[in-house]
């Protein structure tokens, strides 16, 4: 029984072992079937991705995923050879760390550079079961240790077409190991799949590039490109074609080409189309009218489209020749224009040393006198002569040598030897970067040059006397003073009493006196010294040839002696004298022109001492006189730069209501501020500068008058200088200003001082009557300060008398002032003339004047002179008070 039990036990144990073995075998088979199923699935997925329109990176990732699912613990990567064929760059690595991949970018293809660099270089697989002991990984030791990598199997990816290495296919492991036969087979098949994928991708990229290239040649061709089927219908048309005909591509596709060909060119076009269909390329020209009605000249090329030996259509290129044809027409027109031009035109060969002429137009032949046969082959230098400026000739030579443009005025000579001034422009003609010819344009500007020389002379000389003018004087002085060790003396010569002579005898006589004066003075000046007309009746001599002071003094005596002889004009004899101021550069100068100012100061000192003599400048001369000279110069600048302003002082009636304003000029100096009229008005009167100032005052007052009248006043009073009454155009200028600003004459009051009647009273009275006839009112200013007022009152067309403020000051207390004022008020009342009291500053003065029937008043008591805006504000305030 016990023995049987033992046998049963053996049987049971065998059955159990058999069951276990069966289970193990089944499980292994199950795993293999599962693996094979996964392999099939992964391969199907990989093959499906290849068939799909995925990116290269996605396809490679699918292959890497296949390997990683079939080779346990593998980390797969694919690297591609770059365009230089010298480096590898990772294209796919789904499981490897990103920093590891970045570190391997740009891996050199070389023997001994890791597994991939070596595999790509040797074109054989590299199996590194243990990278830690493989010297090929020495350079990457830190990197593989950091990421705990142990083994690497790398396979070169070979192009099936070119048989060259296009990349590597590698797997990494975090444990040491070698591949088995199944894994090797799988990896090599996958490597071939990678090669197929990369090649397929490169073929697709190349095909797309080729297609884009062909499409670009069609789409972006600057000429119209089109295709026609065998019936002549449009199959395609590029952008240039649609722009040319004005129709969109959709509008012409399927349409016959005759839709854009005019009737007169259809037969010609049809013949060429039929010939192209027979396999014969054609080229011809026609005209078309586009959708917008524009006419175009076209150069058409037709070529047969041959596919598999059969003509399937016609390809066409239409080149727009409209601009070219127009240019040809313009070129012909240009040629005709050059032939008929009044300017001389020559063309010279730039590649021969003497630049021979190869063309000349008729105008050049007419200007120079040389025929075409005489000038062709010769240099234009034959036009130069003995007096041709060498510097100008050198300027031309330099430009020709440098192949640059040049324009000059050059003295040339005609064939007959006569000179002419030639305005010459030479320009290079280029073929790309190379200068092939020079073209010269020539004009005879002889008359213009003579005219310019005359203008240049007049710019430096006085028109009347032909002496150097002020500008030339200042330039000469600046040049001499800046020369070292040069002694210079300036004589400032002023005629005594010239102005009365000029005013009384007329400008014609005055001009003749100035001309003869210039001749007399010039006769005493050494050839290398200079005499110029400084302005008006003032002359300046600049002397540097006479070194000693006594020589300059002797010259001054000689100049003064020229006035000992009277000036004779027909039956008229005029005697004049002169006064001279002298200054030299023995004392330091801040500016050369200061020498003229010093001589001017010395001249005024000589006049102060009686005139008709000379005086030498010294630093102890009256500073006030020098200040006056400087002020005169500054006053001229003020006139030129319009530094003046116009202030207005109201005139009121007895009730204090404004009835008018007086225009008063103010000079605002840019550095000194406002300068008192008492300082510059007398100076302006003495120098004649008052004319320009008075003209500006009248113009500005007329401009402001409409605004002032609109503010409620009745009139605007304007001061006139006596010098204005000697101008022939005075009335004409007044009328023009009134018309220009729309001012009625009755709105203006002319104010003139009574002292003007002391000289040439009849002329003054006549002028006042003419002003009154024009419609202006007349007021005598500063009445009572003259000596002949009462004798002329019955002759003058006077509307009002302005009592000078010297009689108004303290009138209620000063017996003499009150007596004179009452007398004037009584006389004015008897004559029916208005009275205006000036300078009213106190209420007592105002009350006294009202009590004695003074018509109107003005003064600080009512309002000070102020600018227009402030005056208008004051007038508005007075209206509110009323």
C-alpha cells in the first residue's frame, strides 16, 4: 500500500510539472504573439503614417516609437546630415532628454566621434555595448554620465538613390547590452525604412521646389504668359497677362484669344497660331487695346506644347513693347531736336587720349565756324586761345581724367579768330560702369557775361560817380587793416551846405555837383589808394601809400583846396566847401569799420569848430559825438530791420470823451530797449533818415485807421516831416496808401510844426493847400514856439492849432503861459479853428482850458501813448463809462 502511494505521488508530481510546463509554454507563446501583434500594429501604424501627408519629423517619430516598443528600454533617435555634409543634427528623439539632444546638435561626422559620428563617417553600424570603456565617447563622458546612458547602437542611413550617408539611426540604453539577432534585424529594417522616409521627403521637397520654380516662372514672369488649347481657347494666364489686358483670369479662361485681339490683327494672329499647332515656333508683333482703352505694342512668341510626342496646345509669351517703341520714337525725336537745337552739341570719344569729336550738330558749327568735316576727329581744345584761362582749362582736363561732369564759362575762339564766351557743360556717357563718350553742350553767352561784368561793377561801385561804393570801401579797409605792418589812414569827407543846394536847385544840379566833386577828389588820390562814395554827399579816402602824418595832412589840404573853385553849370555858379575827419590805425581797433566811425567823429568835431577844415581823431573827443555817430548807424539798421512800433495817444473833448488819436513812432532797440524820440528824431531829420521813418509811420497808421475808427474815434493824426514836402511823389504815395487800406482822407489829420514856414514858406503853403484839396485835415503842431506863425495863419488851410505843452504846464498859475494860451485860444476862436492843448497832466490845467473854451486836449491826465491793442482797450473802457 505504501509502495503504491509512492508511485501515485510520482504520477501526480509529473502531472503537475506537465501542467506547469504547459502553462509556461503557453504564457511565452502568448507574450510572443502579443509582441508580434504589437509589432504588426506598430508596423501598420508606421506604414500608414508614411502614406499620410505627415511631416518628416512625425514620420520619424512613428519609426522611433516602433523601435522603442519592440526593443526593451531603448531610447531611439534619428540624426540627419546637414547641407555641408560635415555635421549631424537631431531630427527625432521622442524619449531622450531635450538637453541631451541639444548638446549633440552639430555633431561632427568623423572617425572616433561617438557612435553616430563614426557610423556616418565609416558607413557601417557601430555597436557600443559599454560606452564607459569606449574611447570614442571620451568627449561625451560628462554628458552620458549626466543622463546615465550605458550603451549605444548606431546605424548609418544610406540613400537608396545616391548611396551616400544621409543620417544615422541610433538607440541608447541605460544598461550595458548588445543586440540579439532579432533586434539587429529589426533595427536594420527600421534603418532602411528611415532611409526610405528621408529620401521620400527629399524627393517631395525637390518636387515641390521644382513645381514652385515652374509656377514662379509662370506667375511672376514680368511678361504676359499664357497657354491655349488646340481650339485657341485660354487655358491659363499669369498676373502680368491680366494686368496687360485688364481682364481677370477667370474672365478669359475658356474664351478664344480673339477676345483681346483687334479685328485688323486677327488674320495675322490666326496664321501664326496655326503654324505653332504644326510644331513651328512663331514670333510676330501686333497691337492690342486693353479693357481700359489703352493701346499696347506686343512682341508675341508662340511655341507648341508637346506631351508624349503629341501637340496638345500652344504656349505663348507676350512682351509689352509699348515703352520701347515710344522710346524709339522719342530717340528719333531727340535726334531731330539735337539737330535743330540752338545750343551747340558735340560728342567725343572718351577712350582716346585727345578725346576726338565724333559728332557735332549744326548749332555748334554755326557758333564756332568749324564745319563738321573740320571738327570730326579733332579735339575741342582747338577752340582755346592765348587769353583762355589756364585754370579753367585745367578744370576741364581734371574732369575728363576723373570721368566726371564739369560746367564752366570759358573764353573760346571761333575759326575766324573772334573771341566768344562759352557756357560749356561736359557730361560723361556711361555704359554700365564704363564711360564711353563725353557729350558737350555749348552756348554763346558773350552778352550775358558782359552784362554780368557790368552788374558786378555796379555791385562794387556807385552808379552816379562810378567810385567804389560803401561795400567796396569796407572790403578794402578790412583787407588793409588785417595786413601786418600796414599803416592806414581814413579821410571822411563831407560837403558843407550841399543839402540846401540840392533842395533848392534840384537833384539834377546836385548830381552834377557830386560827379564833379568825385573827379576833383580822385585827381588828388594816389593810384594805389582808394576814394569811394560812402553815401549822399559823403566820400571816404583810404590811404596806405603815404606813411607820415604830415603827408596825410597835406593830402587833406589838397582835397579841401578842390572846393576853392566854384562849380559852374551853364549860367549857374555854386560855391561849396567840405569838412574832413581823419583817423588812422595807430590806436587799437576792435573792428576795421571802427576806423571809418572814428573819421566820422573827427569830421563832426571839425564841423563843430566851423567846418571847411580837417580834424584828426583822438580818443579824448566828445564821447557824446561818437555816440551820435553810432546811433546814426544803428538808426539805419532799425530802418532796414523795421524795429519801429506805433503808439497812439487819445485826444479828448471838454467832456473827456475820446474824439481822435495821435500816432507816435517808438524805436525799440534790440539791446537798449525803447529810445526816446527826442534822441533819434532830430538825428533822423539831420541825416535825411526821417523820410524812410515817416513813410513807415504813414503806412502803418493807414493800416490801423479802420480799426481805430471802428472803436469810436473820429480821426487819426499823423506827424509829417518838413523833408517829406520836398518829395515829388508825396501826394501820389498818400493817395495809394489811402486806396490800399480803404481809408477816407477826412479820417486823417496831417500835423506839421510851424517852424517849417521859416524856410521856403510859399512852397510849404502850396503843399498844404494840395493836401487839403485831397481831403486831409491840417493841424499846426507845437504852435507858439515859432516866430512867424501869426503872419501865415490867414494864408494857411489850417483846421486846428495844437498849443505846445510848454504853455500848458501850470497854466492856472503861470501868468505868461496863461496869457499866451488865452491869446492863442482867442485868435483860434475868431478864425474858426479848433484848438488842441498838448501835455495836459493835471485836473487844474484841464479845468482852466475848459473854462477858456479850449476845444480838445491830450496828455497823461487822460491816457499815455500806448500800443494799438492797449489803446483799443482804453477806448472800449471809455465807451462803457459813457
